[in-house]
């Protein structure tokens, strides 16, 4: 089966490509490399021993995207491509709506043109906004607090409408929580082109003395230590979740939605302490004001994915920190 992976050079996309290739799928990657590197895909090939097609194409480039479909026998799509910073989306909302929503519309229209109606969509726990109850189930109200999250809601609704109009569609929407960690080989991990906005690569760079200190945004949340609590899921567990979703869309039509998380919440200070244990490095930090759009507590209910996808996260925070540190040391040498 040939699978198109949009945003395949990104953090989650590249790790998912590893799992796809190891399971025998043929992979076609589309990426504009705006916040990713071709080097990640070279590493995927090294890890798996398999080659695959790579196209430097933006989803907003309809002609370029159609050419990719024309040249390949694509049967399903895993859609990762999109801007992903909450803070940036608040500063540049129209950029996020144009890139994420319009890009998705062009992708879906191209899929229809080439009669490809199987898709796994990369959504986010940000769609839930400020939850009234945790753990968060898939039935919780959708009320994103930032433009990034709202783009995910809009795309989810578009996919539901596509199925309502044509029951031949097979769609899985994955709402994942906080992906972290790296491939166990130490040869693949998160490597953003810009200054990292996510916690784990930021901590890692402080440990490597690339930054003086970690900025912690808020220490006055209603949590055990005042810092935000999140559900941190190992990138390997997350990638396997996409394979399970792909297996589902291969066999049945409809729209299914699943949380991918661990069902456990850890504070920023919890993560710092565990990373210090795993790396042997002290992480200096400084508290600063909350970021707009951030929420106090967010972790998943994972029963639905366990029951319907036969998927569960297996790696703990210790494994996450060890794998992340191995990767960061590797790329710094």
C-alpha cells in the first residue's frame, strides 16, 4: 500500500515514516521544509534501510500536489503538514488559517480528483481548550483558546462534512497530546529550524549550554507546583498509533476520533527533575508570565483508543528523557 505523508520531514511525520516503512508500507513524502530538514528523511532511510520518494511541495501549490498524485499510486494519506505554534498563531492568525485550512482544502480536493478517500488526520488536544473535567474524553466540548487549535477544529469539521456528503470516505482523526522523546537509536528526533517552542527540545538545549536557562511560562496555575500539567507521550508510541489508525481506515468507512496520550499528567517541574536524572545535567530555569492561550491542566482519557484501535502508550517519562538526551548528545557531537 502506498501512503502519502504530508509534512513527513517533521518531528511526528518522520518518526511515523519509520514505522510505516518497517511495516512494509510504501511511503511518499510531501513537505515544504519550512520548519523541518531533509536530513530527517535521510536519517529515516538510514534507520529503515529503505528508500522512498520525497517531494518539496507546499500544499498550497495545487499544481505541484496534483503532480505528486499523478506520478504515484497513492491509496491513503496521513496528513501532518501545518503550522503548529500556539503562540505564533496568536500573533499571526491569518497566516495559520491560510496555511492550515486552505492547504487542507487543496489536499482534500486533490484526493477527490484522484479518488483517494482514506485519510488519517493529525489533530491536537488544543481543540479541547480549557477542559472542565480531566482526563479529557473524545466527547468533551471543542473550544480552542487559540487560532492554531481553531484551525484543527475547522479541518475536523471539514472531514466530517466530506463523509456526510460521500460515505465512501474512511477517516480517522487523532487528537494527540504532547509528543516528546526521540527514536531509540539516537539518530532521529525533534530538530526544529527555529528556536524551539516545545518544552523538551528547549530543556535539551539548556542542558547542552546552548541556552542559559529554561523559561517556564507561569508558576501560578492551580496545580501541585504552580506549573502547567500536560500529558507527555513518547514519539514512538504516537507513531504506532498512526499505524493502528491506518489499519482501521483500510478496512472500514466512516469518521472515528481518538485521543492519543498516556492518561497521566506531569508538571513542567516534574519533567525538569526527570531530565536532570536522565542526563546528569542541572537545568537552570526562570519563571516568567503565562503565555496567552495556555491552560493549567490537560491530559487524556485513552480508553477509546485502547478498545477500538488496540493501542496503548507503553513508554514512561524516564524512557522519554533518556531517548531525548541520547538524540541531543548525538546531534551535538
